[in-house]
C-alpha cells in the first residue's frame, strides 16, 4: 500500500500513505479488542454458570482424556484407512457415473437409466440405513464371493452413498465447461474420449474442487457411522470408554481427532486453488 | 478429386438449418490447393456455419462436401481423421485455459496425430518463435492479451500441419491495435502456400491477401471473383450495397 520510498514521491502521496497506515492500525485495534471482548465474555458466561463444574468433569476431564487417548488414537487409524480406501473407490465410481450420464450416445440409454436410478436411490437414502443394509444384509445372503470382512462391507456402503453425491458434483462441473472447449478439442482431431480426458474433465474437476472437498470432509466424519455394524473405530472406542467412566470426555477426544484430520485436507485444497488461479490468471 | 477438378475441397449444394431457420440454402464452393479465399457478408449470412460444416463441426442437412478426393459428408467417414487435416481457428480463440501455451499447441499433434512429444514440442517452439512468443511458452492463456491468444490459437491449428485452414472472423474480438499482429501471421502463411478459407470483416485485408472473394448473403453465395473485380466492379447490386457500407 505504501508507495516506494525515495525521491520523486510528492508530499501529498506521503500524507496519503501516513493516513493509510494510521487507518490500518486503528482497524486492527478494533478487531483485536472486539474479538477479546466477545470470546472473553463467552468464557466468563460459561465458567460462571452454575453447572460448569459438572460439565467439566463429564466432558473435559484431563485424567479421563489422558487415559482414553492411546485407544482412540489407535482406533482412529481405522477411520483413516476406511476414508482413504473409500475415497479412491468413490472417485472411480463417481467419474464413471458422471461420464455415463453426460455422454450423448443413444446406445448407452439402458446404462444411463441405471446411472440415474443409482444416483436417485443412494442420494435419497440416509447413509446409516445403507450401512445397515450392506453391513448386515450382504453377509446374510450367504452368497459365495461376497465380502464378509466388516472393513470392506463398510467401505462398500460409504462408496455407494458418496459415489452418488460426488457423481452429481462432477456432472455439474462437466456441464459447466463451455461447449466451445468441446468444439476446439474435436476440431484438433481429438476423439470424444480424448477431449473429455484432456480438456473437459481437468477443467471440470478444478471448478468443483471446493464442493468435492466438502463431500470428502463429510465422508471422513461418516466413517464413524460404521461403528454401528461393529467396526471398532474411534467413536466406538469412545462409546466403550463412556460406558466405563460414565462421562463423555472420550467423545470429545474422538471429536478432536476428526477435526484435526480434516484440516490438512482443507489447507491442501486452498493451496491447490490458489496455485491454479495464480498460474492461469497470472495473478 | 474424384469428380473432376484439382481442388482441395469442394462443397456441393450444402444446406443447413437450425430449427426453422435455414442458414445455408444450397452453397457450392471449390477451393484450389494454395488458394486464399475470403468469405465476406453481413452477420448471419452463413459464413461461420459454412466453415463449421466444412470441418464437420456441424452436420449438413443436404449436399456433399469433398475433401482430398473423399466425400466427407458420408457418415462412415472417420471425422477425427478429417479434422486432423482441416484446421479451424475461432473468433473467441478458445484456447484451453488449464494448459500452458506449449501444452495447448502440443496436445493435438501428440494425442491426435500420435507424434512424439519431442517432435511436437520442437515444432511448437519454432512456430512460437516465428510469431514472437517464444518466451511465453510456459504462460497460461488468461494471462495474455487477446492478440497474443489469437496468435497462439493460429499456431495451435498450424502445428497439426493441416491441408486446409479455416479462419472464422479471427480478428473480430480484437481491438484495432492487436488486429495487425494477427493479420501478419496470416500473410506469412499465405507466402508459405497454405490453403486458407477465412470469414472476415477486414475488407482492406481481404482485398490485399485473397486470391478470391466470396460474398455471401442470406445463406447463398451471391457473388464470387477476384478481389479487384469484386471491390471495383461488383456484378450484383447486393454486393455493391454491402461494400458501400463496409469499405472505409
């Protein structure tokens, strides 16, 4: 904001710079004071409340937290693995379904219908019901070749639900790429598939990165739903701990793990977005 | 050519409608090897649609188009192979915004022609040098001026080494300061013997650069002939009227 110092800067400009510095300082001071007042006030209200002692013992007991931490941490590793495996499968399912839905080929009509039914059904069904149905229903079929490991049943349930969401996000991205981009690709002699792969899909994915991240953060949290079919992940361990201590500190510890795990993903997306903006717009 | 003539391309009674609106009402045109043909005419006269039909971006409703001795309006023809040999540049440049200048130019030759990346990259750099943009190979389109983008779009088309180049009002979106640098590239191409069909509103340039002027009106070719004749002694009154309004 300040002009380069040195010769040739007019008095008027020096005066403007000085005013801008004063204004920036006073604005920063206002922001700091108001933040302290609001947060401090909230803290006082909570700490002065009549039930605070009991709440602290139930939710924020340091001793309980230390005791449960190693178990939750170990169990959370399962959440991470569930998430990572499901995420890859979801991307594969979603890209396939999204492309099937946008390809203008009449020969694909039955498959397209199937893709529409899939997205409608799995976006409409609560994830917890799908987890129940897959987790208990598939093993009950007793069919040869169907997975019996809870891990894979859980991954399949999450993939089915999130694949439908992510497919629709990607489809919106693909449709948002201007038709002239298709024309330019085809005009270079690229086939439909090549144009999709090298020109349309990369632009589509860039545009929908923020909503895509939303879905993946949500997926990270929903790995906790798999506790209901008996997977011993972080929430399940916290639950067992709550049953032992008759307090909820274990849940708070588990919640912290989930929060901390989503932050790197958010920062990574921010970084990627800014980088592509810089590169492509020369900002 | 199978049915007489030595042209690169021949269109025969081509018709095209969008909904109820008939944009091309039977257009016939022959382009000889190395010829530079300018399509002139009011907006909506069918120039762009004709160009888009010629490289099969639009499907004709009737009539035939022959390219290099083959009828390319035949649905059994491999359209991708045809388009490799007919380049087109659009009014709005349409560069790929997620790819650098070099990647924009190399994509077609590598993916569509199956050239090696090194060959394609070497040619891209030679071409960029010729248009004075060698130092921008790593830049992204949105960081460049319109004139620079359009020159890159020209190079992207030329890098495919097409037999025929279609230019669709490629200077219309540029401000007058930038038009000159794009037209210079076309002058160069003409000197090298590139066959070019261009729709344009740049009358002075059309007169200077073309071997033949084709004046279109209402989806038909109203008149066609050498530039001197068209600009000084048009036969059709409609041509005369159009030129009176568009000549500086």
